[in-house]
C-alpha cells in the first residue's frame, strides 16, 4: 500500500525541508554575486537566517525520530510527534 500525503494539505516535512534548503542556497548564490543593494542584502540575510533555523529544526526533529526508532526500549507503537511551533 502506498503512503499518501496527509489530508490536511500540509507540505510533508521532507519536502518542506528540501524547499527551504533550496531557497537558502539560491539566496546565498545571489548574495555571493555581489550585485544586491545593502537593503536587499539585509532582507536576504534575514530571510536566510529564518530558513537556516527552519532547516536546523527539521534536522533536529529527524535526528530525534531516528534515535527513537533505534532505541531498543521504545514501544513498537510509538507515534512521531509534531513539534510545537
């Protein structure tokens, strides 16, 4: 049986992470180009920090899920939890 995306219309965590990482990489490339004004650079930097934090949080959640899966004392029916945002 194939898994489908949740009916809530929410982006799957992996796709959301990949989208954020891709956007962050694009911002870095633009900033490295050196053709942005100071105001544009600051706005991009602020956005980049937000994306970085989102990616970091996603990686921490993934690490926690892996640790729970590898924990021999974890119950078989343990459900992944949704982080509080």
